[in-house]
C-alpha cells in the first residue's frame, strides 16, 4: 500500500495568482509544484537562508528545478551592484507557484547572501564583474 501524496492546500479565493484550478484541470500539466506544502516551504526557506557556499546555492537551485520545477534566476542588476539589493533574484513564471512563495524564496536567498558575501562575490565574478578589462 502506497501512502497518498500530500498536495499544497489551496490559497484563499482572490488572495493568490497561482492559477491552481487551471493547472489541476489541464491533463498534461506539471504538478510537482504542489508537492511544496507549507511545511516543506518552511524547510526550504530555512535551508536557503543557511547556504554555506556558492556550490551549495547552485545545488539548491538544481534541486528546486528537479523536484519542484522552480527555476531561480540570479543575475547582477541592470545598473550597478552596490548592495545585495543590486543582485536580481527572481523566479521564472510558473503556474501553481504561490504569490507569497514567489516573494519568500528570493528574500531567503538575499538573506543568505548578506550573511555570506563571498557567495555573492563568486556569483558576480561568474558574470565578469571582477575580471580585468
């Protein structure tokens, strides 16, 4: 006997833009995002806030993509980077992803970058910020 899969509970009507009903109604839709229950989201956010290295961040990005279908995009801002706010962190558009989760994941990553600036430096160096002209 296999245990039933726990899906994320629906948001209150009108409070979210996740398009849950449309995603559930589509026959060939990717439902992995519904595996991110509220409890699992808390664990994910805590894990993101406590990343220890650039490789750890990349591992978390890869695992979120594999397990939940969430693509996290992290790039230097379009102008200049003076603080961690200058690093653009956003999630690719995805049906089923709650509005609060769309805000919480980048915020957790930003807090981790503030705790460990060497991760941000490595990220920026990957985009050519510290290379000689």
